[in-house]
DNA sequence: CGGTATGATTTCTG
DNA sequence: CAGAAATCATACCG
C-alpha cells in the first residue's frame, strides 16, 4: 500500500511540478481587480441562490467533471501524505496504549467467577467447586448452590447478551463510518490511516462502554456472593446423634484427638456432615476442651462411662479408625508431635479418664 | 431477651 | 497446609 502511494505520489509530483499552469486553472478568477471581484462574488451568490433550481443531472455532471479532473488523484494523494505526516503521526505516538490494568482485573474476576470465559460447564463448575471448597459442599448447601448457580447463570446470560449487543452495535457503527469515509474520500482527501484511526477511536469508545458493563457485572456478582456468603454463615447444629458420635470419638481418643483423613471421612459419613465440618468440629472441640477442662471433665467421664457400656460395635469402629491395635492413641498423629500433645491431653485428665486408647482395653476388661 | 453453646471463618504459626 | 487461637454470627434455652 505504501509503495502504491509512493508511486502515486511521485507521479503526482512529476505531473504537478513541471506544469505550473495547472495551478492557474484552479485559481479563482479575478483576484486582482476589486470591481471584477465584486462581480464574481455576485455571480457566485447567484449560483448559490439558483443551485436548487439546477437539475440533479447538471449537479451530477459537475461533480463528475470534478471527480474526473486529471489533477484530482494527484492532489488528494499529496494532501493525504501531508496529513499523515502531520496530524496522524502525532496521534500515532500515543496510540500504543498498554492494556488497562483495571480492565484486566475485571476480566480476571469475571473469568474466575465463571461469568466470562468458557461457557456453562467449565465456568459454573469452577465456581461451584470454589464455593464447595470453602464450605465443604454438602446436603443443605446444595440447595443454596443451585440457587447461587442459577443467579450466576442469569448474570452471565445478561452479560453475554449485552456484550454481544455492544459488539454488534460497534461493528455496525464502524462499518457505517468506514463506508461514509470511503464515500467522502471521493470528494476530499482521506488517508487510509485516517480511517484506521477513526476505527480505533470508535473501538476505544465502545471498549469504555464494555468496561462499564464488566464493572457492573462484577458488582452484581460481588453482591450475589456476599449474600450467599452471609447465608452460608447461617449455621445449624449438628444432629444429636452426630454430636454424640463426634464426642465419642473425641473422648475415646483424648490422648491424641486428631482423626486421620480416613477417620474424618468415616465420621463425616456417619454424622451426615462434610469432612471439613468434622475438621472444624475437632478444631473447636480441642480448643474448647483445653480452655475449660473442669467442665469438659464431666463430659469426659460421661463419655467414658458410655464407652464402657457401649456395644462391641463401638470397639469395631475404633479398631477400624485406629488400625494400630489397642494402646494406639499415638497411632495416627496428624502432626509430628502426637506424643507431646497426647501427653498434654493425657496429663489433663489422666486421673479420671483412662485415655482413649486404654479405654478399649478397659472396655474389654469391663466386659 | 440475654446469656451460653456451637458451627464457621479469619488470622497466625511452624 | 494443618492446626491453634481469636473472633464472628447464629442457634438454643431458661
């Protein structure tokens, strides 16, 4: 394209420069004499006044002769070149815009939330798994999840529809402008770069609108999330039976109340809660037991007594979750310091309670 | 309604 | 990253 322009340009120069007379043809007649000038102005005015009377054909013919003027392409080409060298080149320097960090942030968030990016399957499952990882994703929360997902899908659909609308409008508008400029390029010099620049400007404007859309979508997602996050905090106590089972495990493993992953799974299954809920429970239980040993002591005794009278099935469970045989309180320390902590819990209650591992033995003995 | 119990979350640590 | 500790927020009970 550049070559072509240069070629045109050189042709233009070749034809323009050596024939100064050509300019005379373009000059307004009667520049010198004031009287004549007045006369000319009057003529022009007259022409303008009567322009509506002129037939369309006549106007078209004039336009045509102008368009067909042999100097026209050459002049346009020169003017275009000048334009490019002045205005356009100045603008071009600031053309190189770095990717807007704000926009990138929004994009990333939308993708992370599963609004943008891959459709339904990947997106929503990613979002679901993210929430599931946080809450443990189990029975009742499943309802909330589906609700959350439905809302998210709604947002996503609106977002995509709007985005598409914008894109379509942008394309239509761009095409329109480009066509207009192409049309105009017949009657005034328009460099290809100028068109490019115009397109870029339009794109920029539309991307600003797009950013607003993204922003409000992000806000909507945030509001949705916070609502569901709050809802998630709505807790319900575990079932009596579940708490019973957890307490049984805790007090029978008091010397080392750190259930292994498998034990947690087992407990979770039995109590109808998630593994992370089991972890929460043990975390809370340990800290609260330690904080209030006196009171917990009663509970410990209670559960010790219970354990004593428990059926052999209970022993079986313990044997399963505690594979390293009787006297195995230290069998499954989740941290390297099982001995130490076991000692701590042991020393706290050693007198009144035999300790979990021994309790099996005690049970056996008592039976 | 107020106080306690309790499940969940956050922050910090090794 | 699991667990301790602190904290939050709701459930539950007298």
